[in-house]
């Protein structure tokens, strides 16, 4: 292969990568898409007995690997041309740490993102609260991405599919915050 053909292949690959990156960025700039993310690796299931939400030492927290994963996800999102984002987190420390390590500036706590693992009977109520939150935020977010860091149970109830730690869901939503369709985005390495 000559240099011209190699250069043409390289330019084609770069254009394809840029189109993919700008596509995610463009979607998240619109008022139709939100990005839900499961917190990164926090080994175990649920929280220890007698945990307290106001005391991180009593909760299941991110491992060192989970912290690195959160940084990698933030870097990947920025490489997708997502420059600004409104980031909201569950009140649990593993979600707050994930949100912080994405490095989009300050994040805010959102109660509708809180885990209901210990209160599964609240799944429908919490999902309705999430839909109401998304509805309101989509009206005011402008062109910034809306990123919601939450838990496995919340995402499963919202979309009906299990996802791994650090995975993301690009959700297309209607005017009532309900999911119309989604694309699963595996956690980048």
C-alpha cells in the first residue's frame, strides 16, 4: 500500500471517530437525551448492616479500581466532545465519588437517584420521581449534557436491563421523562 492510500484510510477512520464523538455530544446537547450511569466498581452487594447515608465509612464504597474507572469514564466523555454537563448524584458515597471523579465541576445531590435496594416496594414511586426530575431538568439544562449517577436497581427499574458498574445508558426521553429508547454504553477501559 502506498502512502496516499494509508493517509486516506487514516482520514476515514478519524472522520468516523469524530462523527461518533460528535453524535453523542449532539444528542446530549438536545432536550431529548439524558445519560444515566451506574456508579463505578464498589465491591459487594447492597450496604453493610446499620449503614448511614451521612457516614461514608459505614457504606460500601468505591475500590481503588472503581476510582480509576470513574476517572477513565470522565476522560472518555470529554473525548466524545462533551465539554459541559449538569451532573447529579444519588446521596450514596459511591455515587458521589463517581460523580466527583468525572470532573465536570460541581455535582448536585438528587434524591430521586437514591438507591431503593433495601426498600424494593418503592421502585415504582422512585422511578416516577426520577421521570419528574428528568422532565424538569430537560426544560432548563440548555445545551449542557445531563448526567445522572445512580445505582443498579434504579437503572434496572427505569430501563429493564441489568448493567455493570460504570456502564452508561443514553436514554431518549419523552416530555414526561419516560424512556422512549436507549443505547447501552459499556464502561470504557
